[in-house]
């Protein structure tokens, strides 16, 4: 009974973190390019350059943070310090009113470096502390909900009216009511520039996220102490014997790095290479489709309001995918089949967007955006667990970082760049058709690969998953 209460408390702390942290991310990430454009008067080329710096820096920094974290063995310390440093970076960016490209590039680079390990490291810590990894998707769902709440909250506040006069509030300051508090909040926010509002909301929403990290860290320390107390007597002899062997090994192999050897052996496995290759293709396809799907819908006459409605449908479709991801993975026979299904659904999405000009635009976009939620929910919830299962215990942080860097950093940036060049020369529809063919071909190739050469590794990992 006490163990169940402890697990429930841990789950709610994790969910509170995901909700508050991703709501803070949702309050700033969609609006940062608008800030560059409207507040700093930067042109589209410069804004694109700053976005490329963010993706490329994340790709380079994330694996290095993973190696460092596994080496020092303190993931919570890395998350806490980098969390605070990222807030300082946004405070500087909010207060900077110049337009010097080198200053903005340096600031973007530093923010990207300190932000790179936060998400994958916390995912790794969660997967290391929960007993049932199939429930990870249910906790990660709160991040998706939080991102939508943060984005919507800033959007509502940016449309606030100036109908609340200071004199009106002064007349009613002796009254205490929710309406009065709402009016005072609006008056306070009216003194903040619209361009600075996302930064302020981000800072406020980061407070509960940081408190959740601290609470989860305390629970982790308590669990470790309890485990040590219960196993110290039975494992003492084994630890002494292991330490003597390690000392002997260090004397004969002083010039070799065990961590480097483990990384080299890990990356030499065929199942690992196949997983990261599929992750790269999925990341590139996601980067391409997210960069131009809104443009393709506008080209066929779909309004911005309808596009916003489609995104709401997409987020709603991802909810059951996160919640039932463990059951769906079991029904489909493992993570590898989820990866193949994701490639197939992306090929269908590309095809639907490409056919909007000749078929019903509304229904093509409607179905495609619904499939977006399905792919996002299934892939993100299952791939994170699969990457953790693939990793040796000494490389959990490194592998989690590498997985995020390949998908979010290298994959998405590469896909958006390639799609951008293709779109400028052959058009959006033709570009989407080429990507649809690529995903379909790769889905068939991966299915054959797992059915033949990687069949044994697939069966072994299915048991672990």
C-alpha cells in the first residue's frame, strides 16, 4: 500500500513537471521568431539563420552533455544548473534592444547549449526511476497538454484589451473578488510590451517546473538510500570483488577510456544503427512537413483560423496515442513496428498535402493533421523508451541525448533545409510527393531489414520492451 502511494506521488510529480515545463516552452518557442521580426526588426533571412544556429548547436551539444553527465554521474545537477542558466539567457534576450547579429547569434548559441540536455536528461531520469516503462507515455502526455496551454495563454494575453482604467480599479480596490483580481492582472500586463510578454510568462511558468525537479530529486535520493540499506548486506561481498577486479583492470589499461569503449561498442551494434537511421529519416521528414504544411494549406485557400483548428485536432489526436502507447506497442509487436507505421503514416500525410489542389482541400488537410497527432504521440512516447532500453546502464544519459539530437537537431534541420531548396525550385506539392516516396521506400526497406537481418535482435528487444 505504501509502495503504491509512493509510486502515485512520483507519477504526479513527474506529470506536474512535464505540464509546467512544456507550458513554459509553449509560451516562448512559437513566439521567438515573432519577437525577432517585430521587436528587433530583423528580416526573414536573419531569423532563419538564428533558427539554424539553434538546431545545429543542439545537435552538437546534446551528445556531449550526455557523455559528461554519464561521466560525473549527477544528472539532476546538470538539469538544475542548465535550467537556471537558460532563464538568464532569456532575460538577457528580452532586455537586449540592439540588432547586432553577432550578439544575437552568440546569445542563441549559448541558450541552445544550456537547453540541450534538459528535456532528454529528464526523460532519462524518469525512465530510470519508474517501474512500468509502458506508463511513460501517460506522463509524457501532460507535456503535450502543457505546451498547448502555454501557447494559448500567451495568445490570449496578447489580445488583452485596454478597457480597464486605473481609476476604475482604484475605486474598487476595497473589494475583493475574482473579477477585481482579473482586472488588476490585466492592468499589470498592460504595462508590459506585447513582445516581452512571452518571456515574462515563460519565467513565471518555469517556477513550478523547477520546484517539480527539486521534488523529484528528493524522492530519487530517498529511494536510492532505501535501496542501499536493503541490499548492502547481500551485495557487499560482490562489490568488494568487483572493485578489486576494476583496480586490476585500471592498472593494466590506464591509457584506455572505458566510456569511449562502451560508446564505440554500442554504436557498432546493427540494431542501434538501424534505430538511429530510422530516427534520422523520421526527423528529416517531420522537419520538411512542419516547415511547409501551413504554406501548402494556405496555397489552396484554407484560412489561418481553420489551420489553427486543425492544429487543435492534431493535439487532440495525440492524447490517446500517448495514453495507450504501451498497449498499442504490445498489440503491434514492438517498437520496430511503431517506427515502420510512423514512416507509412508520414508518407500518407505528404501525399494528402500534395493532393489538396486536385482533391478536397479541407478533408485532405483534416485527415493529415489528425495523422500528425497519431505519429507524434506514438513515436515520441515509444522511441524514448526504446532508446533507454537499448542503452547500457552506464550510457543512459548519452543515448537519450543522442536520440534527441538526431531527431530534433540534425534530422529536423536537415529536412527543413532540403525541403526549402526543393520547394523553391519544383514547388510545394512536388516536394511533398518526393518525400512521400522516400518515406514509403524506407518503410519497406526497414520492414525487410527487421524481418531478415535484424530478426533476432528484434525478438530480444521485444522481450525487454
